[in-house]
């Protein structure tokens, strides 16, 4: 079994080239999928769903290879073989076998992110500059000793009779907060912006773990840093929409909105982040608030943790699979996309800005409602206290 090192890429081309040549034109929109498959604990159910979807491009996270928790199997190769696809897996971590792991977490192999396709591909890896959690040093504290770093797989996909599509498959850090994930987001924003000069058609998919709100806000394990309290009244996806995704090159080369959002002194976002936190044309058709992709702890921790950004591509349809979380603890995002002219970038920018403004208005309205309720509660308590005092005075006077 192949056990590559963190940062390396494993490839498996299991296409039946005689059945469907890779150069045959696709007479319909491209169907693309984003899904964190939860280490393949329910791999048969995952593959069954993917077989039914018959997608042209899959971006999958949490691919297990050789780990005891997933039967010691090579899931990366099994998915390629059973679906008859071309695939690449960027290895993020070597999962160390250890007595501090329980059976459901036991390692012994490797783990990473993948892109599969019916078409020819070439690959590279983004080794994230921002690594908010030191896994080699602190992984054992979480019961998951491992070596390696967060990285994103990038695949250049040769779509027959159409321009190439650049596909990103990312998995941002879970055990951090808004500040840590903002750094990892900026790593991708910068790479996407530079790559768009030659490859403007992009899909930027991944489990971005944007859930530093609700009950998670009160857990330093899942939401550390001052922003878990500074963002009261909004979810992490809403915060992203307001402060990063609605800031475009036309607004300036430095994201001053994010700078204003920052805290004084050392807690302020760095100049590097402020120059990178600029949307190069990404658009996600799913609702940042309503389209929940993960729900844990009896529904008390819910979030849009998974994102499906497109750049210079139109979205004909989009929907979610695995709504009951039976095959994975994440829902599966499905889009049907077509190549588009550069004018669509302006259209998507206007839509994103409108959504961000609407979310901010709803938040302001919500905050006013909370303030009004609090004020009414205080006034009611004061009125009751005054009424009781008056009644006591009357009784004493009688």
C-alpha cells in the first residue's frame, strides 16, 4: 500500500478509456461535487451516492489510507476504482498509531484531500503559510497524534472542447477560530488571484470549518481568540461575507473593512492579511445562513462549514445530498456549472455584495430586537419593584 509523506500527492487513474474517451465533448453542464466524507466510515454509502450523481469533478476531504479506524483500506484508490475515475490525493497528515487514540480514531496510515475527475488532470499542492494548530506538537492533547500540516490540493482539469478548470480541494483547521481560518482563506485567495491570469475558470471547494459561533463560541477548543465574542450576533459565515467576501479589488488594494474590524495592537490583522483578503471573483450559490452543512451535538452546533465557490463559471443548478447525515457528518454539495464570459464576475460581485448587505441589515434588526427585549425586561422589573414598594407603603400607612 502507498503511504506517501505529508505534502506529497498520490495519483490513481482508473478510467476505462475505451468506454468513454477523455476527449469526448460533454453535451451538458459540468456536474461538480464538494463533500467531506468523514474518513470514509460509511464508504459504501458515500460511493453509492457518488455513483448516482455521476459527477464530472469531485472535491473530497478526509480521505483515509491505511488507517485502522477505516479498516486499513486505501480509500483513495477504492473511490477511483469503483467510480472509474482519475484521481489525486494530497496527503496532509500521517496518523500515528497510539494508545491515546480510541478505536474510532486509531491511525497507522495517512489522511488527505482529493480531486477526482473523468478528465485528464495535473496536480500541485498549496502548503498553507498559516497553520493555526501545531499538530506534531499538540495533536496528542486532542487524542489524535499526527505529523503533517494543512494543505490544499489544486488540480488543473482538461475539460474536453472547453477551457481548463482549476479545482481546489481544501480542509481548513477545525481547532482554531476566525483569526486562524482567515489566514488560511487568504492563502487561497492569493493563489486563486494569481492563477486566474492564465486559468480564470475555477472551483474553490472545501470544508472550511466555519462554525465559530453558537455554542462553539464558548469552547476554546473550537473557537479561540477574541473574535468568538466580538462577533456576537452573527455566524462565522456571515462574518466572512461582511468582512472578506464582499471586498473586491475595486474597493482598494487593502481591505480596510477588515482593518476596521480588527482589534488594537497585536490583535490587529497583519498588513499581509489585509492585502490578501480581497475577493478575486469567488461566488457561492448556497445560502450562508440557511444552507447548513454540518450539525453536531443534537443540533446545538450547526453551520455552513462547507463552501462551493466558483469563479467565471455560471451555476445552472445547485442542491445538497446526504441531508440526513447518514453517509457522513457533512452534507454533500452538488452544482451544475458552465463556462462563462468575464462579465459574470461583475454579476457575481453585485450578488455577493447584496447578500452581505442584507445579512448585515438582518443582524442590525436582530440586535435592536434583543436590545428592545432587554430594555422592556428591565423596565418591567423596575415597574414591578415600584408597584411592590408602593403597596408595602400603603399597607404600612394603614
